[in-house]
């Protein structure tokens, strides 16, 4: 399932990943390079399987672990109200 940030979430790419600003709460979140890759894949219309495949292609990670990590990240972004 594709992912998108809420209208009150600003993003900025950095040398170390991506920073998210939740303008409602005034809180910052930092995504490391692997989370940035996952979010970028999902925001481009890919699903969780596509994001896990991107992780295994770019990093030395087991496919089962990649799928679990993608699922966890998506769940946390949605639970925090940052993503829909």
C-alpha cells in the first residue's frame, strides 16, 4: 500500500537520511538511510513488498527481516499520525 504524509508534516533530506517535522506537535523525527529508502519507495506508489525488495537490493539484509522492518516502520509512522 502506498504511503503519504499528512499535510502538516514537512520533510527535508539530509546527508544522514530524512528529517520529518510534525507541525501539529512541533516534534522532529529522523529517518535513517534505510527508512528513507522504504518511505521513498512507498511514496512513489510501491507497496510494502516493493520496499522490502529495495532494502534487500541496496543493503545486505535478509528478505524476511526486510519485510518485518518495513511493516514496523509503516505501522509506527501511521500510529504516530505522520502518515496515512
